[in-house]
C-alpha cells in the first residue's frame, strides 16, 4: 500500500496541504491506531476466545470425563453453587489473595530499589542490567526445582548459610511447615519476578527528563523530596502497568506451588489455580473446573479494574 493510499484511507493530510484542525487529526490518529492493533486483537481473540467460551459452556453443564457415557446436561448455576459451598474454596481464595498482596508489595518495593540503582551511572551498568534478567529468563519449573533443592535441610545451602551466620532458622525443614513453606515460596517467587518489574520501572525512570531533577536541586529539594514529589508521580504509569501484570501473575500462581509443595503440607498452600488443576486433571470434572476458571477470570478483571482506578495518573 502506497503512502498516498494510506493517507487517503485514514484521511491524513498531505505534506503540501493545509494543516487539519486538532479534532480531525485526533480522529485520524485514532483510526490509524485501531487499524494497527486490529490484527493483534483478532489473533488474541482467536487464541483466547475459544477456551474462554468453552469453559463458560462447561460451567453451566455437567461435564465429568470419568463418566464417559453420562449426558452433559445443562445444570444452570449448580457448579457455581457447589463452588460457593465447597469446603476448600474460601480458604484457597483467602490464601491466594494474601499471597498476591504480600508478594506484589514486597516485590514492587524491591524492584523499585533495584531500578533506581540501575538508573544511576556506574561502571558495568550495562552488564548488570543484562545479568538481572537471568532469573526472569529461567523457566519457572527449573527455578522452582532449584529453590526446592536450596531449601532442602540436608542438601540445600539456605540452612547452611543461616547456621554459618548464627541466624534463626538454621535447622528448619522449610517445606514441611505452613508458614515456612509460604516463606520459601515467596523467596523463590521474588527471585523470579523482581527483575521483570525492575525492567518496567527502569524504562519508566528513563522517560523522566533530567531537567526536572536539576530544577528541584536548584530549588533546594532534598533527595527524598525529589523522589516523593517527582519520581513517584511521574513513574505512576509504568508502576501501574508493572503492578497490574504482577498482580495477575501472582493471583494465578500455580507452577511454583505445584513443584515446591504440591499444595502441602496438607492443603495449606493450595491456591485457586491449584484447585482448578485438581478439578480438571485429577477429578476430570470439567463443569466444576469451568466454574473455577470463570471465577478466576471475573476476580482477575475486578482486581485489574481496581488497580487502574487507584493508580491511574491524575489529569
């Protein structure tokens, strides 16, 4: 498609024509933006639309693969009622929300500190920026198995280092207790995901003009005042994106728990995604599993919407 046809299609001004009004230019930019993102949106809908619709259909039907000859009857809200009255669902929901809140707060604070450090000029900064991506690039299964070994009381180094430094926890079977297992999961999860958040925040920091800080120094602002009144407000868009992505990842956590604890000890580390896996692949109850999946989608959208409302930049 030629440049002239593109301009004619979206009514863009030619180089020699009179400049359009601001409203016409905005409409043309909007149409061009829609056209550019349309192929990606259509592809995502094709990839994610069918599983979502299939799970929605399952959630209103009796679909149990272990009963191959049973009819897949429409049961209405029965699966959702079973989900609401299930013994383990409220506990799994509470554990999932608690893990999400604690992990996102701790990892965001750690990532912000790391991003601020990498934003400063020092020798070897490029190498350091590349090195912090290594944990994020490691597959989650490999990372979880690595940390399972490191928290092992006999072969891991965590107990050894704690004993060497005479710190509490040097003789702890980390994955055998509820709170120690969650502590191990949080450490492994932070090691994996802090670099991801830090890179997003570092990109946001690099968009802040240096003249802003220079003007603040001239006005006598301290480092803390500059950080609180300029860095954080100007970093809010990048911070919002990072928090949304990380919150949704934490809320849907499964693989690291499956590898490190298997939902144990007992059921103390089971999350909603773990219950969903049990419903689908262990019990082959696709109706009940579909209800859990749709609940996860709805809760995730509510969480993302709440974050946007709270953290969106003020105009």
